[in-house]
C-alpha cells in the first residue's frame, strides 16, 4: 500500500502556514511603521542576535545614519526611536528564519521515514527552496531602499514596488502551498478512514464532479481565485507607492467615478522618448492609477464573489454541489464583505496601522477561503482511495 500522509503531516503544514500568515502581517506592520530600512545588512546567521550593549546599539544606529531614509526623512530621530523600528524589522527577519527551521526539519523527518510519498516530497521540497529564495528576495527588496539614488534625485526613500510585490507574492504562494496541501492531507485522511467526501453522502464522486452545474461552479471558482490573487498583488503596488494616502474617499475619486485620463496616464511617468511605455509605467508607477486599478479589481472581486454565492441559493445548484462546497462559498462571500469594509475603512481613515494590517491579513483570509472552495471540489488522492477500499474490505472481514 502507498504511504498516506497522516494528520501529523497535515497539522505541521497548517502550523507552517500559520507562521507564514503571521510573517505576512508582521511584514505589513514593518512597512506601515516605515521600519523596513532600519537594518542595513543581511546576516542570515549572526543577524539573529540583536544589539545587546549600548555600544552595539550606537554602532547599529551609526549604520542607519548613512542611509537615504535617515538623511532625507528621519534625521531627527533618537536612539530610542531607532530601536522601535529596528525591532520590527528584526522580528520580521527572525520569524522568517523560524519558518525555515520549522518547515525544513519536519520535512526531512517525514521524507526520510517515508511518511509522505515521493510526489508530495518533491512538492514540499520545492516550497522549502522557495523559503530560502524568499529570504534572498527580501534582502534584494531592502537594497532598493538603501540606494543612494534617492539622495541624488531627491525621491522618497522607499523600496521598489516591483520588488515588494514579488516579495509579497512569493509569501502568498508559500502560504497557499502549505495551507492547500495541509488541508488536502487532512481531508484525504478522513476520507480514507471512511468519512464522506466534501460532506456528500451519495458516494459517487465522479457523478458529482461531472455534473455540468458543478463543473461550471468549479471553473468560476478558479477564475475568482485568480482574481482575488491579482487584486491582492495590486494591493502590494498600492502599499509600495503609498497610493492609499491619495483620494481618501469612496466610491468617488475627487468627486468623480474615475480621475481625469490625463492624471491616470500622465506623460511624466513615461521614460522612453517615444512614450511607448506610457501605459504600463502609469499602471505600475503612478499612485493615482495604481489606486484606481486596485479599486476596480476589488469591486470586481466583490461582485464576482457575490455572484458565486447567489448561484448557491438556487435549489438546482445547491442540490448538485457537495455540501462543503456550498459552505465554503458562503464563507468566501462573508470574508469578501469583511475585506471590503476593511479596505474602505483603511482608505477613509488615511491608512492607520491597525486597519491597514487587518486589511492585509484579510487578503490572506480571502485567499484561504477560496482555496477551501477549490479543495471542496478536489477528488481524493489515489492513496486515500486505495486505503479507503482496503479499510472497507478489512472491516467486512472483521465482521465475518
């Protein structure tokens, strides 16, 4: 019989996903408190220990005083102020190292003890490599904010919004990989032990999944998942450009549904002589356009989630869908409402740290809800199906 991952594997993956969720939130707070550029070096090993003596703190502060952020923005902060921003960035980095240890150690144990099959081992090994790459990507992002070009051109010292989006997007992928795999492992174990598939008591999984109604809802769910992810990524550009500090009203922008086209596609952002880069540079570098795009994507996501939920209210659709799928879609719709309220509140109140951090956490929760929707349509793994048949046969023999 093939190895079937146990609940211990599922619990470990869900715990790892929780740590990634935490680092996404801490990373958001680090950015919101403008703490991300406080540590000017990347020391993967020795960086775990913060300054302990007054002399060490003074030396660390001296390094920060050489950065564009200090010279242009924070030249009046004290050592105590520096300690505050230092510890946010330090905590973010240490949490990243903790994730690496908490993931790689158990992975090696489960793989060597044959607690997981080869396919899952390769998939999880890929996630382990992604954790390492994420650390390097984080430092690559920070370096963009330490560049002296900010002093030369007088621009606001901040990390590249492109690198920030890549860093956050990688964190999302890590989280989804861990959360989705962990949830699948737990559901497969329950199914192998005789539990119902996605709450369905009919037992005919193929018939359910081949139902045209179910196939249509499944395709719509995948499309909506992609839309939620793109919307979350557009939020990274809003954060990177501080675009949330513009047009602090909703649903209008300056008394209009959309800003003037001259502002959305400002020629000043084009760098090519022939202005051929006018569109894409405004989309990714113009704060006004970035916020407008995020609004449009968020509203589209909300209405898409609402439409998906309304479908489940139809008797024919409800009868065709697995019960867990209906519940998961309702949960996604609920989370979409919460996320919209958080987003609007963050905008109206000029991006306060608690609301903005909650909004970033809400994006992860909405991604989680949509992942649950998709997994509710997932066919049990081959190992789970074999173990279910084996356990059923063994149970009959015991009765005889």
